[in-house]
C-alpha cells in the first residue's frame, strides 16, 4: 500500500483543523504545515465534496471539520483522497484468480492484510492522533 502525497498532506491539513477552535484559511493551514497553497486548496475541495470539511466565506470564514475529531478516522480521510486502498492488485481486473490451491491460499494473505489495514486505520481517529501527540 502506498499513501500519496495528496493523502499525506490532506491528513496533516485535517489535523490542523482538528486542533483549531475556529475555521482556518487555506493560507493559515499552508503556512503552519508548510504545504503548497494551490495543492492544499484542491485537497480541501475534495474533502469538502466528500462531506468531511466545510468552507465558510467571510472575514471569519475558512475551513473546519464537519464532525468532531473523535468521530473522524484516518481510513475515511485517506480513502477519499487516494480512493480504495489495495495492497495487492491482481493481474486481471476483478477477483483474485484462484487457478491452483496455492493461489487461493496466497490470495487470502492479501485479503487479510487489507482487512487489517482498514480495521487499524478505522480505529485511529483524529482525536486519537491529537491525544497521542500531546503525551509526547
């Protein structure tokens, strides 16, 4: 599994929003996280369309989370930015081919890995990340 720069930046931006008690401008997030503004704007628009963040206009406007940090997990954020996360792509589209028993057995390894990654990232909320960084 490879996480894109888009997902990496997106998670950092969402964490910045989770730490703020007010909406943040793209400029403020980009400056604090050292991210390119143009790219960040596209990322936040994707997250807005997905219903994870909201944008408010005006002098006190900016981006904010749509739900509390404890109700947002890493899996949903990365999934919106990178699409379905797969550890193994079969040579042909569709199901993993099971031409021999050994194929089916090895394919189960990849299915199990994908399930564990999803389970782990679903259990990591934004709040969990913020709390763990406060302890350090």
